[in-house]
């Protein structure tokens, strides 16, 4: 194995690229923005993304969120959530909110989560897999003529059949109105319902309803460091998100990002990274 040594500046560049990709996604068309273009993109997009965030979850109406959807969560059409429309400049008034797939040639008109049992997707009552059904609404089976649409008789860990579950897309106000937690507000694209590390777990396995994990603080605010958050900060942030201008929200985001950088420990000066070498393995 060939060892590559990265100094602190190189490690920082890797972190910055990961941050850039999570914020910009595919909006740069494959060509990296210049620093000026990147700052302008964040100033224009981040406030709108925070205000108009769409929370996507999968569960039974009136019950817990059995699955919180993230950018890499696959749809019935096999494409990821981040490959679907995940944000609007202005939220439409009609419901349900439509999140069509953006992959060229894909007929999927609405993101729909496919439940899994372990690492395998559940099967339809016709015994065929989800990918053997059409991606269009109705999801007719392409392997048999008796199937009237994808319908799984399997039972979720919450105790309810998967047929009783649905994919829910809601705005901040709608989620707050039904008493569901909002978690932290972040500038990243296609975050869906993710609010923390435990969001990646199934609903019945999480020890908290938000997916943010235990923080020692009962507030549900968009601060970067919830453990240090005060009630006054919580109130001011919610007021800002509900009634502040895009410029004020962007400045609030910038302030939080700088606070997070100051709180983060310094990275190591160098890191050894092993990669395959054509000459063989070097120990």
C-alpha cells in the first residue's frame, strides 16, 4: 500500500470540498464555483433553503416517523432523494407537495420511499421486488399480470403493516403544527427529515422523536450547539426564521458557521492515508 501524507491545509481543503458538495449538490453543473460565485450562491440559496425546508418522512398517519428521509434514501424509482426536487423558491399551496425525479428519462412523478427489512426491500404480495414494478404512480408489476399495484403484506417494526404507511412531505409550519420536532436548520441540500445521527435509525429504535439524540437540553431550536443554547436564543432564532428577511437569515447562518468553527478542535497536522499501489503492498 502506498501511503499519502496530508498536512493540515490539505485536510482542511478536503473538509471544505465536502462542505461545498453538501451545500451546492449538482447545482454547479459539474464545474466548481469560484469563491465569489460560491458566496453569492450561499447568499441567494441558503436563506430560502432554511425557510422553505421540506421535511420528508415515512410512517403511519398520527404515529411516529418510522423512517426519516435523507439525501441518499432511495425512491421507488431506484434514484436517491437528492436526485428529486427537494426545494422550492416559493412553497406551492396545493397538497400533497410533488417531488418529481430529475434524472433524465425517469417517469417518476413523486418521491416514494421503499421500506426495507434489514438490507433487502420488502416484496409485493405478488412476490416480486419493488424494482420489478413500474416507477409511475400505481406501480404495476412488470413480471406478472395479476398484480394490481405494489402492496406489501409485511409488518413494520412499529407493529403496523407497510400498507398503512405513507410518504409524507410537509413544510416547517405543517410539521410544527402536528407537534413533530424541527431539529436544526442547516444549509445543506436535500436534508429531508434528517435532524441528527439517530435519524438514520428506524423510528421504533430511536430513543428520541427528533433524531437529534440526547443533548441535555429540551429546546428544539436551529442552533449549531444546542447544549449551549438559551431560551432567549431559541425564541430569537424562531422569530428570525418566521419573519426575518433573506439577508438577516443569511447573516444568522454565517454567525453560526463561525461559532461552529471556533468550537471545533484543531485537526491533526498530518494524516497518513493508505491507497492501493501498483507495485504491491508496503508495510
